[in-house]
C-alpha cells in the first residue's frame, strides 16, 4: 500500500517532467519579416533551452539539422571562458549557434537539435580571432570573406636606437582583403611581413591605416577635433568559430576635451559577412552623453595607386560608404553602418559618422569592406546594395522560438 501511495504521489511530477525529459529532439523555428534573401543568417539559441529539452546533451554528441535532415555546421559557446561543469551536464554552455541561407521570400525555417551517439563532425573554421604576439602584439581576426587586424602595446612602444623596430600609435582598424574562403591569418603571418603586402593568389594587405581610424575605428568628436584611444591594452577571446568569433579589446583612458574616457570594444565576427558587429562602450563622468564617431580613412591606399574615392552618405539608414578605385590593385568598398546616426563630420584624416553615446552603454555599429578581385562585389553599386541590405537586416532581426519534440 505504501509503495502504491508513493508511486501515486510521483505521478504529477512525472507528468510535468515527461515532455522535456523524454524529448527526442528540440525543434527550432526562425521567422523574419523581410522578402529579401538573408544569406548566412546567424541563429542563436540559449543552451539552457537545449538542456531543458535534452538533459545532459553535450557538444560532442549533438547534431543541428535543417528541414531536409542535413547536418549544419554549428558551435556552442561557454557561459564564460573556462566555466566549470563538474557533473558533465552541459550547464557551462552559453549559446548554440548555426546559420541558414534564407532565400528571397523565405520568411520561416525550422531546424532540429538531436542527441547522437557518434561524435559531432568537426566543421571547417570560418570565423577566427587571435592575439599575435609574434608581430608586435597585433590582434587579428577573419571570416571566410575578409580579414582584419589592429595594433597592440608593443607596436606603440618606442624603438631602441638602431633596432629598426616599427612604431605606430593608433587604435584604427586594418583590413586584409581575401580571395579565398579558408583562413589565412596564420598563413600570412608565417610568410612574413613583406609577403602579405603582395597578392600571391590568396589576397593582400593593401589598406592604409596610419594614424587614421582605418576601416571603422572610433573616437569622441567635439565638433572640431576627434579624440581617440591609442593602441589596445588588453584582449580577451570569448568564442572562436567555426561559425562565429567574439572578442573584446580594452583601451586605456584618454582625454576628450577635458573629459576622461575609457573604451571597450566587443567584436562579433560571423561567417559569410563582409561587415562585423562592433559594440563600443565608452565610460566617462560629468556629462549625460558624448558625441561618438566612427570613421573611414580618407587616404586608404598604398602610395602610387592614384585612387579615385567616392564617398556616399545615407543618414536615414546610418550609412557611411567609400568605393575606392586604384591604379593597379583593383577596387574595394569600405563602410560603417551606425544605427541612430545624428550626422556626419570629417577631420584631416577621416570621414566620420556621428551618434550620441551614454556612459557605460554600448553603441552598436558595423564595419568592414570588400575587394572586387574576390569576385563577389565588383562595383560601387553592388557595394551600396550590399550595405543597404545588411542595414535592413540589422533593423529587422530574426525571431527564434523552440519546443521539445516528444
């Protein structure tokens, strides 16, 4: 009798747990409101939702499948780097990430996450970031479309007499134009400094930064002068492919017309995109806000290229774009997308797009570029179309919902 009573008492609890504990898979539905295509749309699902439907699911034994049953490249982030999972339950994971190419007119897609007995495939890396100690504290990142770098403390340090060491003090962002989809950052650094300034079939570093903002660096604009941080001081990688890389760069405080300002940038680099998402957080005291500016170098080419540079502005959509024609190294586009832009400015080095920044609150913007010799974006009109389409996607993000499948 006591056993029957105990079993009866457990029935309500089992009824509550059954739909999730006994789920065979997690169904994910993704919707959006645009008629235009959304290639390489990145989809994120909190791992807590996966874990709730599939208790104990581990990244080594899961598969993300599309509606046709095809396994999709995916990754799982940590809640924080080196987070603990003492019972091996998957509780240290943060987000499940994968991508889908929405065709024109396709506004809904479904996916499943399943536990599998075999090992999850190792997918090709299409988003990657790393600290480059061997090249004067560079920090470099890339996806399958484009590569970048920016500069650290060692490059800014004074050169010892006779050392020949390069010195550059800037928080500008550099571009490395690619012609191939596979990772090249390590390959190019291993080839040596002189080689990656020449196109040997994979692309080249031909973008000029100097003391400018480069391709999307930031500062505080007071109406006459742009105040900026110098080279980054510390770095932290938060996620590293194969679909998305996330990292942070911290900058020491700088004086902006009497206001002391510090900055942290968080970069989100997605496979298949020519523009990276950048969240810049300025911290300061004594003012409700400061005029935040992101910029593009006015002289972005190597010497002798005799460039023609067309600049396009679209404040309603928060766009600042350049299309650059060079004498012998092809054509390229560079852009900043700054939602909520309040206007434009320029100084001797940079074209600027401006918005207001509150202390401690991130300003989100997007920056990147494309080279015609990569074969995908080959004209000013195509570059404008791409940037405008991406700005529309940023304004209309996808909506993700989940449900367990019994």
